[in-house]
C-alpha cells in the first residue's frame, strides 16, 4: 500500500478545488501528479511523493511533459477544472475562475486588478501605486495562444523531485496562458531551469519575445504574495508592472 499525505483544507471549497485540479492535471497523462485517494470538506488524501535529488534527465523530461500538459488545453481562459469550483484558491488567497475568450482582458480583470484592490483595501498599496498596475493593464498585449491547461501555482516549492521524475503538487489549476506557468518557475528559481525551458521550447516552441513578457506574467503571483505577505513583495510587483 502506498504512503499517503493528509492535508487539511484551510477554507470551504479548498480541498474540492485542489482535488479537481490534481485530477485534471493527471488526466493529461503528461506530468507526474499524486493520485487523489479521497477528499471531503475538511481533508484531502493523496499519495506521498518520495524524496530524491534533482537531475538533468528529470528536468528535461519535465520540460517536455509540461509542454504536453499545456497542450492538453482548457475550454477557456479562466475555466476551472471539471467539477472544480469557480471560487478557488491560490495558496491561501482566493482565486476566481470565470471563463473568458480573450486572454489580455481576462488577465487584467481576473488575475491582476482583483489583487491590487485587495492590497489597496489592506493599506499595502496607495492610490498612486494602484495606478501603476492599472496603466500596466492597458499595455497587456493581445495573444494568439489558445487556453493552456495550467498548474497555476508553479513555483519551485510545488515541484518535487524523486530522483527520476518531477512531481507537481498544490495546483491552482485553470485555463490560462502557458507563459504564466513558465514565469512562475522563473520567479523563485528552480533546479535545472535552463534544461527545463530548453526541453519545453524544443517540444513546443515559445512565441518570440517570451522572455520579455516574464515580468507581465509574474504580476499575478507577485500580487498574490503582496496580498498574503504585505509590503515585502510590493516593490517587486511594482517593478514588474513598470516593466510591462
């Protein structure tokens, strides 16, 4: 029998959102994801991922697998996983999944501005700082990319290595732009990131200038961190907005 990990939900709907996200990612057959053993309103039980060291071979397999995961697609930008709630979570912050056809306007209205408003309400940003993000939202470029199946919270703490494979945990899964997952990997670093990206780009070539858009896609996680942790992330978020 496999070892399991038991996780308690921090809010109503949190375990349902996470379980739906894990199942949606697993259904693509592209990356390793712990199996959901059971889930109720309070707890989520999943397989425990064995510990191991990062390797370049695993990194390259992960890069190719992440490309396949994104290519599995989503019905729309902002769409939740099947059977997943619209009112979901990214870490301990609420995240609304409202389907939309246009990425640029959806990213502004559903992934940037709601967290700016929360930060203003908390006194973390003043009106002038909020205006920086509002101006950045007017400069978000249109994208021809189709909705990708995103992990949604792909920072290095949610990328686990067992010595052979990479496993993904704690998703905030939704339909979005594939560059957002890659930008999250760049935000806090990841072992063998250059090999991951090279393998991804070989399997599914990225659009020209994608590196110049990393700051744009990092606005979302940086604002989430600002809402959760205050001014310690405000400077980074503002710098990213000014770079857009």
